[in-house]
């Protein structure tokens, strides 16, 4: 129904952004909300998913990211939240390599992706991403201001992607030693540690 929303980023939450389009706020679940900046104009590509008891908008930084999401949710066992968690890693080359090389171990590093689902991803998507020329996930995001709140926001974003409090607690001390400049940077660093 919707292809994209063009409006102001009115709110940034660890699991979603609110896009104000002509005075109407659309809650859009995204892989990494910290790629956006509050009160700035943005074009957010969206996919509406309707289920028995809910309607949700899932948002993407660019059209390429949306296509990858659609490929991922076409796999049996991959829901929208799992697909967002995979996209949040921003390591598409690693993802493609894992799919092409049948690297099930790499794929099981993502939350809620077990061995059977990882095997299904390989079976269903082998050759698809490279055939469609999808080798990158868009531009680098602009960093936002630093502070302790950035680390907390990054950890909340990990939790919204399905990582457990135990997983987050294991990596948080390592991240506290880092001097990163944004929640996005902490989220990326956390994802790297969790998918090692």
C-alpha cells in the first residue's frame, strides 16, 4: 500500500522512528533508528505488514534495504523482526558470503535464527542477492552527539532486535571502555561482539 514516507523524524526510539507526514505521525519499526536524526527531513521506504491482530509499518534507509528485507521474510521461519535484526548488522557482504558458502554457523549468530532456519535461508536465497546486485546497505549514517545516553540507547536497540539481557550484559562492559560518538556506533559495535 505504501512505498515510502517523506516527512520529519519526530521521534527516535530504540525500536522505531515516528515520521511526521503533514501532521500525521507514522510509527515505523526500523533496523537501526539511529541512522536518522530527530527533527530532520527524511525519506523512509516502508513495507506494511498486516496480521490477524496488528498492522505494522517496517521502514528502510533505502530501497535496496527494503528489497533485502522482502527477500528475507520470504524465507519460511523468518519474520519481520528477525529480518530487521539481520539488517541491523549492516554486514551484507558477510551475509551474502555466508549464504553463498552455506555458512550456517554465521547465520545462527542472529537472534532467533536456529540451525534449521539458517539452512532454509541458504536454500531459499542462495544466488538471489548477488543476482539482484544487492551488495551494500546504503550510505554511512551521520553520527549524532556523544554521551552516556548513546550507550544506553544502543543497548536498548539491541534488546529490541531480540538479543537477551544476558547477551547484552556480557558485552556492555567492553562497550563502556569504548569512546564512541553515537548510539549507532554502540549498536554496530555491540552487533559485532554478539556475532563473533
